[in-house]
């Protein structure tokens, strides 16, 4: 994974060596429960799309594990979005 961050950093003139986050951001207004759930699903599926894991709940640092099993206690305490 470190090699992926290194390659991304080398391809962006704004970085010295590594890049973890996307450089551009596009803020959006979260105005409904439907939009909140859409964005939450998007975040949960990012590790799957990147090929890091097969299922969102398999990613150690994701709250998807908590949503998959409400009894699971992950690395951070979360408040569920219903």
C-alpha cells in the first residue's frame, strides 16, 4: 500500500513524496437522510473499489464493520446513522 501512496505523491507536484488523500475536494450540502446514506455507502465502498478488501466490512479502519454487525466494537466508537 505504501507503494500506491508513493506513486500518487510522485504524480502530484503539490507533494514531496506521498499522497494519501485526493488533492481536490468538492464540498456538498448533506440535506437529507438519503444523501447521508449515499455518502456513507460511498465511503464504506472505497476500500473495495481500490481493491484493498472484498467487502466493506473487511476493512479494519471502516465503520462498515459496525454497520454490518451492530454488536461489533471497532477501533473507534461511532454513532449510527439510521
